C-alpha cells in the first residue's frame, strides 16, 4: 500500500467561503425547522456582496431551489478579511434528499463555495418497536399481562422471603415501677 501527501484546502472559495454547524448527515422530518449557523467569510481585500442559494435534490432530480434571504434581502455584504455569522432556520417539504447551500458572489455571478448535508427520514421512533402507542402497531394487552404476571409473582415471593429471613427485634417492656407524675392544675381550675 502506498501513501501520498494529501492536499488540503482549508477554505475552498477564492472570492468567499461558507461553512456551517450542520453534520453531513441528519435525520429530518418534512415540515420541521433545521436550525443552523452559517458562516460567510470574505478572504479578499475588497468588500464583497454575497447571496445564499439552497438547492434540495434527490439523485439527479432537483426538488427545489430558492434564495435564502438575509435580514430580508437577497444580497448582503461582508467586509474584507472579515466573516459574519448568520443564525436562522430552514424548512423543507421533502426528506431523503441532499441539501446544498451555495455562496454566490455578485460581481462574477458565480458560485464561489458551498456546503452540503444529507437529509434522511427518521427510520425509527423514540419508542421501542412494539411499545404501545408507536404508529403502525396494535397493542395486545393479554400478551403483555402474560409477561408481567410471572415477574410480579417473583417480586412478591422475594418480598415474602426477605421478611421471613429478617431478624426480629426484641421488644423491651416499659419499666413497671416508675411513678407517674401528674401535671399541675391549670390557671382557671
């Protein structure tokens, strides 16, 4: 096996860079928000105007493409040698697709950098597959009772055995010869 030196470019775009805090693969149910931070950096020595384009595609089919507004505008500026943090959420009507957010530079009109993540439909519920209430399952209470009854019997047997082997406490009789003292009469008696 032969190893070579791997060439890594930390920031890919010549006219601007984009990166975010989303994992390359996330579980996504359609209609819910995906909260994220998008970072846009301007590595040049001039002020640049950028736009964000979101593309959702499955295999070779483009499902949607739209501009992501920043503070209500399509184009936003980043000072030279600076970066901005854009906090927000995006929502889609599809899943099992690839989401690509591209950074478009206004002067050239070209994509300068992009980030991507795969949106995958959740395959399992938070509950175990046969748990009552999971969609698509019917609850057979007789089988659940059949499993729980022997366990309940063992717990009860354990409690009885524990009390049978517990040492008894010796009862101490109160002293018989102790004189009882009465309280003095009250004020109004």
